[in-house]
C-alpha cells in the first residue's frame, strides 16, 4: 500500500522541487579535490565510498572519495 501512496503523490505532483526519493552523495577527486560525480548513497553503509573514476580536470583515473 505504501508504494501506491508514493506513486499517487508523484502523479498528483505533491512533492516539492527539492524532494527526492533517494539520497545522493558527492564523490571528490583525491588529487585535485573537484567534485565530479554524484551517486546514490547506500543505506546500510557506515564507511565512506571510495571508487576509482576518471577525473576530467586531472585527465586520468584517480581515487574518488565520498564527501559530506
């Protein structure tokens, strides 16, 4: 029944512009500090996410860590 209520609210447009269904976290480059990526947050994760991603500012693959 909760899924129906959520879908019903979406159809009626009762959510405000800033509301979202999932939390997103920013990933920043370890080398230059640029925030290049935004990914959905894991609900059960207590540790910060670390991924090796491409940084367009550094022009190479670097470690990207989750910011607050």
